[in-house]
C-alpha cells in the first residue's frame, strides 16, 4: 500500500465530514479502502444489434426518432411516454415512465442513444436512460457499486476516479513479479483501472482474473501458514506400526479393497508414522467402505501398542460399527468394546477398568466416550464419524484423552473439492471416490403426485417379497403455510392401506432420543416393515433388507440431502429403488429431480448442488470456514483456487517468502491476519 493509500478520504476533493460519515458506514475510511471497494457489475453501454440481442437483455442502441411521442397520464405525477425509432433496419418502440418532459425534445429526425431492456416479442425497449445525439462517449462500461444512504452512483464514481488518479503510479505492487509473469496477470495499477473503469470487455476480464487469483492466493497462504505453524508446534506421535501384521489383517477381510480404499489407507498410515499430528478428513460416498479403512487405521495403531477410539453420533451407528469391527478383529485377538448411554452400570464399570489398564484395544461409542471417567491407558488414534454432528469442544475433549493422538474425521456427505479446500483447508483431505465391485446401482425414478397409487403398488410388491421400505416426508405435522406431505398423515394413510399385512413405524425429530433408537432398532431387526420418517434417518444406519424408498415433496430437499437419504437403501444384495414424488414449480426444482435420476455419484451431485444453491447454502448454515470474497466465486473459479492452493503451499515453505522484498506485501497480509500467532483464519 502506498503512503497516499493510508490517507483519510477527506483529503479528496468534495468529501467533507458528512460524506465521510456516510462512507464510513460502507467501511470506507482511507483512500485505499475506497479504491478496493469493487463494483459488483458494470453497465454495458456498447452498441448492439437488436437482431442478435436475446429477449429481456439490456441493450444500448443508436436510433433516429420516426414520430412524435405519445404520452399517457396514469394519475398524479405518473406518465407513460412511447416513441417509435429506427435503429439500423429495426423499427421499434421505446417506452419511458414518468419522463414526459422528453415529449418536446423527441422530434422526428432527432438522433438518440437509448439504453433499456429489450422485449423481443413486443419489439419494445423499456428505456432506462437516453442521451441526445450519436454515441460519442468512450465509456462502454460503467461500474455499479453496492451503496446505501446518501451516496449515489455518479458521485461515488467521481470519488473512485479521483482516488485512482491521486494514487497513480505510487500504488505498490502486491504480487511478486514471477507470479505476474507466469500467469500473465495485469500489474496492480492497470488491474485497479480495469476493475473500475475498463477500456473494453477484455480489460475488465483480465482485471477480475488478477484479483480472483490474488484473493485466493492470500486466503490459501493463511491456511498453509496455519498448517505449517501447527505442524511445527503441535507435536504428535510417530506410530511405528507393524506393516506385516497390517498386510496379514487385510488378507483376512472377505472382500478385495478398491483402489481408492488402498490409496486412502496408505495416506492414513503415512500420517500415523509422521511425528506431527494427523488432522485428516476422510470423505466417502454412501457405501464406499469408509468403515474398513477406519478399521485398518485403528489396527495399525494397535500393532504399535496404542489404543484407538471411534465416536459416532447415534447409538445405532455406534452399535453397527462395533459389530463390524468385532467381526473383523475377534478372530485375531484384538479386543473391541462398545460404550454408550445404554451400557449397564455393571458393564460400564468393567469397560472403564479394562480401558484404563489397557485390556481394551479399540473403544467405540457415542458422546459417552467424552465423560470424565473414561480414561485410556495409551490412546494413539481418534476417529470421529459424521464429524459435523459433534461440536468443536466435544471433539477436543476426546482428543485430549490421549497425548496428542492422531485424529481422523469421517463424513459420508460428499463435499465439492472447492468447499473441501476452503471449509476444511487446515486439514488434509482423503477421498474414497469408488464404490466396491458388485454393488447394485439404486434405480431412481421421478414421479408426479398423481402417480402415487402406482408407487404404493410397487412398494407392496417389495414388501410381499420380504423386503422393507423407507417413506420420507419433509414435515412432522400439517402446516397451513406449506403444502407438503407430513409424516403423521402419511403414517396414518399407510397404516390404513396396509392394515393387517405390514407393520408401519413412525420416526421424527420430536421423539426423545431413546424413542428414536427404539424405532430404528425395531426397523433394523425387521420388526417394522415400513418406516415413515423425516430426514432423521439420513446418517449411517445400515439395513441391508431395505430395498425401497419413497421421498414425498422431493423438490424441497437439496441434492446432497436427497443423495444421503437414497443411500439408506441399496445396502444389501437386492436391487433397490428410490422414488422421488414431486411436482416442482421452478426450473431449479426440475433440474434437481433430473440430476437425481441421471447419476448415483454423490460427488457429481454435490458439485451440481453447489452450482444450483451456491456455497453459502451448501452446508445448510453459515460455515465458519467459508470466507466472503470480493471477487472470487467458489463455483466458477475452482481451477484458480486449486492453482492458488498449490502456489501457496510452495511459497510458504520457501525461505525466500520470509526474506525477500517482493513478498513483503503478502507477509504483511499474513501478519495482519493473526495467522502467524496461531489464530484461526475465520
């Protein structure tokens, strides 16, 4: 930043105390703040041919007035003026509201330049601005800023113009020369000019390109600096596992690991051996086999004399993990125990004793694992399943039960690469992006509500073959505001339809956790044939006999959520089906339904979801790791994000970054962010 940049905005001509107060409300205090307030779009005043302009697009034309205008008065101070003009070979009408003063100026033969929205069907331009005479102004692009209060666009543009002129050549470059040359980026002075007052469309594009890269590079530098600092200060355990034993264990597994599973196992084992602490996120689509990967990692820690812990968000999920791991580990003498809120006092006491003296190798459980009396002898590896269901403090308590144990977070929610890099940037990310061989693809159909009877017939067919079904509804009880099926109503309807033939169960978020577990356990054990539920069945439950799912009002769900729900079926040997019942009113809703029928790939759907809903809505709430960028767009600039991440990783470990003057601006940015003091980046 130049010395002029830190000057208060009152040093600029025309900005007094009152204007400065209004600008302060926009976060603008200095000349630098003003110049770095970027427009959110540009008005395009380039002349266009109406024949090539799509309907409803903004257009600027040069035209000759062909007739006297007609003015219709619509009431007090309201009027509608219409005039016929000839633009090239097109005779069109131009309409202006509340500008009846134009009627005396718009005489036949007058040349005008008009900007407005083009109604192709009616051959009408709804005018927003008019200038008399041919287009002589060189300004093809006019910046539009997000303003409020008494600051208007024209005035603000004048302030920006003045600030750019004042800073001029004193603007210090913030990126090192080798990056500018490598990526052919505009120098800062030229880029600032291009972002505010571009000469042409390419100038605006190149200016944006430079600032997108710089913004993402700065963000990635903060992440990489934080990772570097943590690796240097947070010493972990170098777990010297027995590779021969791990290989022998893998040979006992009754199925072949996929290439993706093998790759992720290698990434986890490499981390375990490192003296710095593992901080890794494991993403795997529904049914991709995360549990066996977790089991191999836990076994690696056990072969080195350490204990492992796996925390799951629900009792049923914890029980299922315990069953799977016990089946694999009991034959080789590795002791697995389960601890949950339902564990009887006598059993709990014995488990805690065996855990403390090291008899238990792997402890699986729910929040019960983080109770103060749960004491490990030598905890070396901690896994949290569906990590977003636990608070930061809960995860920290479990981690603190060992001496800097390695930590692995697992999630079955496919997260687009761009969001994984940003929201989980401080972690290493492993992805299982391949399903085990022989797994049958779930057939997905989108049907309208009028076809419900045929859906029930198909469901009856599955149930009569001894299968089970899920029926998902978006609401618990009837709502006057939303015309969507509710779980209670559907439960009563199905109970009536299948009376005496099939047992129907009901589960929703208002049930007590114990009641939810009882219902889910009954369904898992086959005592319930059809489970009517809200989205509480989303995570992790494994019922191989369930082969049919019906989702009411499916267009009310995001793609990622629909995919998670669909993943509750198709977990056994039977061909499974998911029916999306929806009459979407929007194009986006229709697109979501089509996407679900076209692919079972959770990562492709997650990318589509991000594209349709934007990053802010992807997680369902504001995610602390997602910064708000001035220029960058995580959906469209994902390639630049990847490049910036690789560059930042190289730069942060290069001595030149910490010593050379060309990196001075980036170093100052890091110092101001607090990252170098170990503070979080959000």
